[in-house]
């Protein structure tokens, strides 16, 4: 039955690899269970309630992705949009948490409509291969920077953007040991390399006192936030203000997913000869509905996670891995304290290795063709330095449209449309 549903053998995998890959993805993403609660506490939501709805949304939508699209892509409330909910919609624009989640529901419905009518997929097809590869590589660099920061290896500098962190700190030691193990096992092509490295680093963290065993192993889920959203934001912000709030989040969500899907597709060798992802519409539809689900459950917009690359690196090739990841998220509703044992520094080491693997996509770009290479470079580098996938995609698309036009080459109308949309987005930011 499993073989018939997912085609594991035809995908060059085994059930054992899919289970391992799904577990690795969960371990790499488990931080969102706690980080999301920390961020949304700025919107006056209780962290323990946020943990429950975060696990619920991640579990249901990830299983849906596995069953509908048959890819090892996991979903969870997205980093960045959750910060926009707390820091912009609530703290700056004065919305309640329920009204802010109403904005999320609205932007999710809008993106779903674009998927149904085929606009989202046509935009993806219009993006040149050079930018698709740069998007994947840029996300890899972004992940590596996140890993270095979470591992304490780099910290904000005095007079410099960043500087070397405290190499004697226990967090940094845990990160460096985990990174060394992850790289060594990856070089040796050991199956489950990243999961083994995370587990080893966690054991070390316990020994060094960086993390401790939980006081309780089981927690009762609290579903009090489910359904707590409101469209009252339209009256409070006005027609234009409400439209801009929905549009800005929609644009970020739109291209974050496109970039992530292409990056994961490249990593798993799922792309066809034209650099397109088969069954992309299914991926986009599940992702769009996940945004709606995140708003309805007050968990913030859920989206496809680039951390899925960790499971792909461990051999996951089908939706069975996503089902495993989703089930583990659902279980996390009950064993939240246990999931908190894994420190961020242990996870950070895996992120750096995944970032390294994804950055290799840059090798397929023609660096001698400047109108092609320069936008690709900007796309890749802007992501980590601005802490935003959307910013990198926007910079790359705008530069591509301008430089290709200057070089006398044809630029599809749709690409120009996306470039103009991003220019407006940046102008209104």
C-alpha cells in the first residue's frame, strides 16, 4: 500500500530512508515550536498555546503536502511573516492579534486564488534558470548564516556588521562539535548524517549544561487559539491600508515559497530539463491553503520550509517522509517539553551543512555572461545580508529585467510585471 501511494522504489529510495529523512526534517524544524511562541508573544499570545497550534498546523499541512504532491516538503509557520504579525501589524499598526491573523487569512485566500487560476505557476515558469539557481543558492547561504548566528559563531560586531563569537562559550562548542560531526559523516556519505550529528550535539549539550532534561514529558494541548481571527482589520486600517497590508504579506509569501520549492527541487534532483518542478501546482495549492490554515489557527502563515533540505540530504525522496514529519509534529502537541531538549546550537550545525550543499547551485550559472550573472549574484547575496528570501528574489528580478533590457535582450512581460511589483513593494516598505 505504501509503495502504491508514494512510489518509494521508483523514486530510488526505501521506506527506511523516507522515515529517517522525515525524522531528520522534523528535528531540524522543531525549533519553530518554541521560536514561534516567543515571537508571537509580542502579539500578546500565550507561548504554550502557540506551541499547540504551531504543531497542529505544521502536522496537518505537512501530511497534506506528502499525500497531495508526493514530495518530502514540510510546512510550518514561516519565519519573517510571524515577525511581521507581531512587530508590524500589532505593535506598529495597532491591530489586535485576531485582526492580524485576519490579514494572514486574507493573503492566504488571495494566493490560493492565484494558484487556482494558474497565475502563480506562470510567474514561476517565466523566471529564468539563472535566477532559479541563484534563489536556491541564496537560500543555502541564508541558512548557513542563520546556522552561524544560532550556533554563536558569529555575533553583531562593534563597528562591523558581524564578528567572531566567543569560541569558549558552551553553545559555540556544541555547535562546532556538531558541525564537525555533520561534515565528517556527510563526507563519508553516512545515511542519517545530520540526524546523528544533531543527536550527538544534544548529548554534549546536556553534559555541558547547555540544555537539561525536561521536567515533564507530556503536556496537554491547548487549542484555545483556533478560530481566533477577525477581518476587522479592514475597518481599522482603511481600504488602502488593508490592501497594502495584505499585498505586502502576499508578495513575501508568494516568492518565499517559489524560491524554497525550486531550491528543494534542485537539492532533491526533482526538477525537469527546463528547471521546472513537476506537480508544482499541487505544491503551491497546499502551501497557499497552509497560509489560510495558519491564520485560522492563530499560528501565523504556514509555508514550505527550506529545512526540508535536511531530510532530502538524508535520502528522503517522496511524500512518505512528509507524512512522517507531519505525524511527529502532531505528536509534539503532547510532548512539547521533550522537543525542547534539542538546543538551537545542535540544529544550527545541520543548517550550515545544508546551506553548503545548496550553495553548489551557483556552479551552473554562466559567470561570463554579465547580464545573467550579475542579477543572480545580487539575488543570492541579498538574501542572507537582509535576512529575507523575498528581498533577494526582488533584487534579482529587478536587476535581471533592467540589465537584460540594457543588453538588448528580450524580457518576458510577466517578468517585467514582477519587477514592477517588487519595485513598488520596496518603495512602500
